[in-house]
């Protein structure tokens, strides 16, 4: 074999080796890229699908789900406009927080009869004095609420550093006079729920309103919403509270839930499989936000005693007092929120904020 032939063979072998090396390098890079970027994205899609079809009756043991939930929370949040509008239309046509979440002069008249939420055979007749203390209209009558933060009281908010993120929302909803701070839960409040049982503890009739006023003024110009017509024994307490506080803190509007709204909302969710004695106030107000807000961010809704790292957490970020047994079913409500998150209807925050 002459020298020229050997040279050609050598060149061909060299090219073959070079192309082989290039192919191996390219294949390795491509495989690494798929592992680093492709598989997590696929896994996010798989988890969203898995949790988007989860139902309240599912056999849900949080110990078996923390790893998947932790991974899901690391996935970029998805906002599905179609799903959002579907829920908005469903809620507005069924329940209409836009027009009847609470009583106003516009949606209520003197001598109107208000059936109680828990006993429609009993009712309250609106007199001139009570009607005169109702707000004129809703604050969202002329503007969309934009990005809303609904802040629950779950122990996972401890050391979460979510305060700044919460305060950056256009509208912030809080519950049951929960303590506020700038680090973990923020300070801004636009709507605050107060339970009649809390009003009872302040004993305004005996000791005066100072303690309650001192507790409420930290929430700035927030509206304070009370379920005055869920049970008949709460009505006079709520009305007396309104009478006393209205001249003292006029910048904080005190309003009363419409029992008809709450009843219709409960019926909607029972029809969707959430059969509980009574919806929690937190779950109710998340539904309000889904109807009124463009983007809903939910913090501190976590009804379990461990976090996603399987570390113990208190029931609330301010105490470890559990819910009243047999009234709410917060784990079932959480599964529905997880479903809504996975579908892109809202964003659940279960990890510390960056």
C-alpha cells in the first residue's frame, strides 16, 4: 500500500474520530441540558396535573406529599386567564360579591327583611337607624382590585419574610384581628374580618370601647366586616359595636356580611363536593378575591402541624390554638386551594418569600 493511500486512510480515521468526539460531547451537553432544564419543567407539568384533579375526598396524608408540594412550590407560578374568568363568572352568577358581599344603602332598603344564614325561618327587619349606618357603596364599584393578597394565620408564616411582598399588593385581606408585623405578614390591611366571639371578649358594654379601639386602629383605614346575621344571637352585639365605634374610628368602615351571599357560596361548594358544616371565613374571602381581583395570592393557608420540610409548626403564626372541632374542615378546603393553584386560578405561597 503506497504512502498516498495510507495518508488518505489516516485523514479519514482522524475525521471519523473527530466527528465521534464532537457527537459524544454534543450528546452529553444535550443530555445534561435536558436533565437540568427539561425534566424539572416536565415534572412541574406532571405535578400541576396531579394536583389539579385532586378532590376533597382524596386520601391525603401530608407526610406523603411534602416532597411533591415542595417541588411544586419551586415551579414558576402559572396564571391561566381562561380558568380565572371561568371562576369569576361562576362566582358572580351564583353569589355576586361584586354587588352583595355586605349590606350597603344601595342594595338594602329600610324595612327589608334579612333571613339568617343558619336559620332562614328567622329574619331581621332593617330599621332606619341601622340603614343610616350602612356604607353608601362598595369600594370596588369603580375600580378593579388588581393584585390581592389574602393572608391567613398559618404557622408557616413564621420566619417567612413575606411582609414586604404582601404589602406590595393592591388589596390585602386579613382575618380575626390577627397580629401584624412588617417582616413576615406585612402591615397593610384593606379588609379585616372580626368574629362576634371576639367582640364578646372585649365587653364593650361593661368596660367601654378603648381596648377594642386600640386593637383595631393598627389596621389603618381598613374596612371591618362582621357576620352579624349568621346567628341571631350575634346581631345585637354587632349592631351595638357599630354604634359605639362609628364616631370613634370613622375612617374604619364597619360592615355586615350578607347572609344570602354566604349561604349561596356554601351551596356552590357543596355542589362541587366540599361538604362541610360551614366554610371557614378564610375560604369564603378567597372566593371573594377570585371574583373581584385580577390576581389572587394566598399566604398562610396551611392546616397541618408540619411544614414542607416536615418540621413542626404551630397552628397560627401567633399561637398554637387549633380550630373548633366539627365546624370547619380546613384540610379539605386546602385541597381545593391546591387544585386552584395547580390550574392557574390563584397562587399559593407555602415557602418563605425570596
